[in-house]
């Protein structure tokens, strides 16, 4: 599984598509299509285009929230927030070979996601981010460390956890030292797509 995920940004379908194209042109291998305020037809169109582009670039395309839409366009999977339907239902619809990720904000959320057998967990936010309208309490590096330490103490297998929420290139080393598997980045890649190669260089693929 890739360790760097780009979460798409843009207030219009054209902006979203342009940002996704730029990320792919600069070497991203995993895109999460996320457009909370898009009208249904526009969102469907964006997801169809994104899936096609990702196929051309041999990149992974997952859809935020909408697992039926993910199935309809044969996306590689879906990412579900805590209030966006169940992992179990998504698995039934998408099948065992698709990627299903789930958001978590607390230790109890992480334990819930482990029990639900999702493929990866998006844990955050690391810090304040303007890309999310209803921001959960900020974890910071200490919050990540506490959660990882608790799992280690209980001899729980550490799942593939992605840090999310205001993550920047400078955070990679410390996050990986803590035991975080990967990162989901939106703002910094949108604003500077060429930084993707720097992220890849900074990440340890152990």
C-alpha cells in the first residue's frame, strides 16, 4: 500500500480535476476524491474522470464517502468518515478486494476501526486545517504517540495509520518515528504539486 495519499481539493469540478491532474503529473500514486459540496451529477462526473485518469497513470483512485458511487465506477475503494455508513456495508457492496479506509479521531475510534477490519485508518487531525468544516479535536504529535503506545502496550497489531489534517513535508520524519504508516495530504500538494517527490524521498518504505 502506498504511503502518500492526495486528498483532492477545489470548489468546482474544474478546479478539482485540474488539481488531480497536477498531482498525477507530479507522480502521486494514490488519490482520494473528496468534494463535500459538489452537486451529485458534478460529483459523479468528477469521480468518473478521476478513475479514468488514475487508470492512465496507474494510480489508485478511492472515493470519499460514497461507496455505491465507488462501485458504479469501479473505483479502487472508498474512504468513510465516522458518520458516512458502515465499513461492513461498504465491504458487502464493494467486495473483499477493494480498499476501504476509515476516519478516526480518538483511541476508541481506532479500536473500532480495527474491529471493523478496514484496510487503513485516517487518524487526525494533526493540526488545524481549513479543508475540513467540522474539525475534530486536534491530536498533535503527542496524541498520535499516546494512541500508538496504547496499542503497543496491549500487544495490538498496529494497523496502517495515515496521519491527516494539516500534514506537511516537515512532519514526515517524526510521524514515522512514532509509528505512523503514511500521510494523507491536501493543501500542501494542491498549492505545490512538485513537492510530491520530496514527500516520497522523505518517507521510509520499510
